C-alpha cells in the first residue's frame, strides 16, 4: 500500500460527553467516535449500541452509574458493525435485541467485518483480547417491537434500509426522543460502505415524520431541539446524495473506480472535508456508491484483503 488508511493513523483519545436528551435519556458521545444511548426505565436500563470492545463499553457503564444504579437489562444494536456490537459482554444484559436482518448479517459477514474494521481502525479495538466472540441476539424482530421498562414504553422500528440493510431506530414516546444509529450523523461523515444510497433518503423521511424533540445520532453531538434535529437530517441527506451522484455519473459512462473517487472528492471535499472520520470513510463510500450505481444491490462483503486491494486501486 502506498499509504495507510486515515483511520490507522487516528490514535488520539477523544473527549467523552454524556448529555441528557430527555428525562432519563442520555447520549454518550465522543467527538465522532461511535455513540451509545441510555434509556432509564422505572426499574431497569436499556443501552443502545455496545461499543467495539468491553473496555470501551465499561466507559459507557461508568457514565450510567453516575446517574442510576438500576440494572442493565436490555442491550439494543441498531446494526451489525463490529464497532457497535463487540463490547456487548461487558453489560451482561439478559436481553440482546437486533432486527432479523441484522442477525442474518452477523451470520453472513460478522467475522469478516470484525477483521476488516480491526485492521482499519486499531484505536477503537484497544483491549480487543477481551472480546469473547461475535455478538448474537437473544431476541429479534422484523418491523416493529415494543419493550416496556416498567411504565416507560420503548419502540424499536425498522423504517427502511440506509447505513445497512438491517438498521433500526429506537423511539421513546413519552419524551419524543429517538436514537437513530448511523442513519443520522452530526458533523461526522456517514460510513456508506455497506449502505443503500437509493433508500437512505426515504428512511430519513420516515424519521423526519416523527418530528422528534431530540436525537442521539450515531456519531457526533446530541441533537437538541427540532431545528438542530432537522438540520442534521438534511445535512445527512446532502452527504449521502453528494457522495452517490458523482459516482453514479462516472459509472453510467463506464468510468473507473478511480474516476469515481476523483469525482466524489470534487463534490464532497469543499463541504465535508472537516467532518469527523471523513477521510476514513471516503474510499469505502465511493466503492459502495460505484457498485450500487452499477446495479449491485447487496453490498459486497468487506474483508481485510478487499480493503487493501480497493485502497491500492484508488491510490493508482
């Protein structure tokens, strides 16, 4: 490889924030690193997103223990990516919930994704030796599922494909707050390497329909108030469309992946180059956009070997 992935050189620890986004609802954020969510019910706690390792999960647990001593009974994964799920064992939650599609993706490509992400982003896997293996759910659902934490209702919903085929969101009606996973980001690049560009905008519209008062996004700061929520949704939409359209134009005329890369950079660099993990995501985003534009509906599985081959191709 002519040079390393940008993420391989990202070794700086990020500052953690723990923001209350509604009564008993918290967003664990860390300057563009993967976020987690906390939902405190009458007698127990639900965690949204496990983090990449038990070591990182314990940072979430430390914050939870600052605000409640209630047991963690539910762990919800919005999708299958390693940086979201491999820290699950730290919570020792009796219920681990995913969508049916996400479980199938763990079975199909979970190990390959783990190997790929471990190579790409070593800082997020410090303490990886404590990961016991792939994370499997105890419970799955297809479209919607409701969990009651005492009297607190929590709605889990698959609204459509976006960041992955199996994405879910978590809505807490009593505070009108949503946890969106990586469907919505804030001043952080969207990772689209396993995404569905043609569907993403429709899924954002489904989220927008709820007219929520706050969102805990997949990466970036908590979104407080409807103005900030709507701005982040539209900015995410712009990022996805600005990535796909140039790549699709190149694919339509039979151009190369490298030409798609150059076209996407021309469109996106002026708007998004200062976003967290922008350079980390860009090669994978371009490769997936180019594939989708050529009619490949199901994202090809990323492996450590495929990562390197793609990167060398883009470097010319």
